[in-house]
C-alpha cells in the first residue's frame, strides 16, 4: 500500500475578507449598527471592522468601489516558515502575483489567484486587538465585551464564492494550501456543483459553488457566527425593523447542518448569519457527497431556497436574471 501523503498544515485560519460597496455609508451603517461590528480603523476609501469575538485587529475591510463584490480574502499562515513554504508552492503553481507590503492590522502578504480569479493572500504577521477601557470584558479570555448593538455577531465564520469549475478550484486549494474536502454535491452528469472545504475543524472556511451566469471571480456571501439559533432569530427581527431585505431563512441547512439567515446589505453583497453546524477533529474524516436528487429535496426541514440564491452574486453581471423578484436597492 502506498504511503499516505503528509497533510499540509501551514494555513491556520481565515484571517479577513475585503468586500466592495458602491454605497459605502449605507454599508457601513449596516455592518456597524445592524450587524453590530466594531470600527477598528479607516484608511483611504476603506473602513476596517471586526466582530466582538474576533481576536485580530480587523477581519472585514469595507472598500468603496463602483460595484459590489469581493476585493480579496486573507488566510493567515501558521508560522513564518509555514508562510515561506506556501509562498514557494504558490509560486510553483503559476498563480502567484507577488508580495504586498501589508495592510492595516497585518504584515507582508503574498497574493495569488485561484483558478477562477478570486484574489487571495497569505500572511503571518498580525496585530492583535487590544480592548480600550470602555470595551474591556469581564472575562479576560474574551477580546471585547458584547457591544449590545444590532445583531451582535461574534466572529467572521466563512465565505462562499462562485466559480466556473468547482473541482479545479477545490483541488487547487487542497494541493497548494492544504484545504480538506468536507462535503460536496455531485450532479447526475458527474459535475461537482458545490464543495465545502476547510483548514480548521469548521465544516467549511470557504465554499465553492457553480456560477449560474458562468462568470468568474464572484462572491456569493460572507458569513458571521452567532452562538445560538435564538440569536439568528433575533437578527431576523432586527433586519425586519431596519428595512434589510431577507432573502431566505431562518432555517437549517442539510449540508453543514448550520442554522442560517441570508440578507443583502445595502451595497448589494449577500451576508449570512450562521450558527450550529458541526466540528471535525478526525484526521481521516470521510467527505460527505450529496447527489442531485438528495439536494433537490430542499434544506434539512424541506425549505426550498429561492431562485436568487442560485443565480445572484456580486458583482452583478446579468441584472435581468439575478435580480428577478428582488426588491430594488434604495438610492443613496
């Protein structure tokens, strides 16, 4: 029997995500006042934010841009040597784009693209969040006291991106960054339509889904974690009172078993409030594959997701298809 290849354990976790918004003031209001994030810094056309349970200086970079979408995703390496190993591998992959000096909250980063063109970076040096006196928690093992504002999400959980070919992107992330396949969907024709992969015990740090428009490099959603289902339900009431469009949920996913709620922030990006799910600690976990028939039955309790969930992404490339039955975003 051939000896199993030693797993790559060089990427520690999802560090941060940059998203674009054509309505930066309205988007900032959503993330701060409705979702409950904290503003960490401002620089240029960007505002840096974090949830009260995030240990790093910031985990979300909100940048003004002509169109909504994802700017880049940052993955933190496990050590300086781990970073060096991943950089060498990414350079050999032919998808490396080179070093950048860093950004607010983290040091030098090596940038690359996945096969679909999503811009990513890997880095090690990161600034820890240090609570001010009025934000200091009673429990010293918590980075900040609960803000008592909006939905009060605890931390950045995962991202989901759209792509032309799921398998090519999944295999790239596995081979060059050490991601592991946790769950996927394979259609009757053999096409892998979705894949949930991670480098942590989370059931997914990133998911890839086929893009119905056949575009490249788009964002499906950014997800934030709450400790309980009840907080997801409370978030739904807060979104209702705040005039935020609820696309679907609250309900329970079959894949990942997560309790979910999807909304569109004012700039147009989809945001998920997520709780539950399961953790994976086994080194030889066997990925779960769902068939087309199984997925057609709907979510765990039978809920059918709206058509927009399968067609809408940012930036929007086909308004007639993607925004059918979606309320028009208010003008700025």
